């Protein structure tokens, strides 16, 4: 399959004395979102959408709420794990669309900033991330923040130029095939490959 879709939803109650973090962005507000982690409702919804897209379970199966390791955790950790899961499955993000539902604070003035932050956490262009917000009219949920997220994934194609490079590297470099695969995977994601350095500097022995 060349494309896959994922959907995520989350909600957290507002609580005073807690910092408010939405989409990895710290926001000035008298209340924050209660939760075992930092309560980042938006990142949790996106994490679930990513995991759902590759049928890899949900955030709770990887990070059980009762686990003390995730108490007050930065939700970017959850997002990174979900990204690893989709890359391992052979997919990358095509685009992400989200809707926040909350009475306050107003999201529109900071939507651009949240978008930039989410895009950088996902390592994709801001143009592939959409942040929308609505107030929960008539729902009696003024002290709750909800987030919905939909992601579209597309298969990572190992194009012919990469295959040629693969052959050339294999001929000239004496590293394992697994390492070459990892380097090519990194390149195809548009990142610089992580070249493993030797454990010591040979010049030190002079
Ligand atoms: Zn959550």
C-alpha cells in the first residue's frame, strides 16, 4: 500500500497551578492541562494518529499512564517514538491536519507558532501541518481541551539513485550492510546520515 491514514483524539481537563503546553509550545495562561505527562493534548492526538496509521497500537500501550517514568514527561518523547514507528514501517508523513476544541486561550493568534513547533518536532515543512481551533459551543465543556488529528502517510520509496549509491558504498566502504541501510534511510528522510565515529581517536596513540 502506498498511502495510509491515521486518526487520533485526546482530551484533558484544565487545572490551575500547571503550565499550559499545546503542540510543544509553552503558552501563558492561568491554567494548564492536567495529566500524567505534561498534558499536551495536541501532541497526544497526533501521536495516536501516527501510531494508528501503521496499526501500531496507541500512546497508552507504549507509555502506560501509571508508569512513573512518564510523570510530567515532555510529550515530544511520545511523538518521536511514533515517528520511529512509522519510519520503521516504511512510511513518512505527507500531511497532518488537526482541530483543537477549547474555550480558552484563543488559539488563532498563536496557531502559526504552534504549527512551526509541531512541524519541527515532526521534521516536516510547516506547510504540511494544519492547526485549527474551535470553541466548544453548547457542549458545556469550558474546562476541557480536546484535540483531533488526522495524518496521511506515504511509503518511502527507495529510488533508483539511492540503489546505485547503495552499490557504490558497498564496493568502497567496509561497513556493514545494516549501517549502509541506515545511512540511506536517513538520506531519504532528507537528513544528514549519522556517521559512526570510532570509539577512540587513533591520533591519541602517537
Ligand atoms: Zn493525553
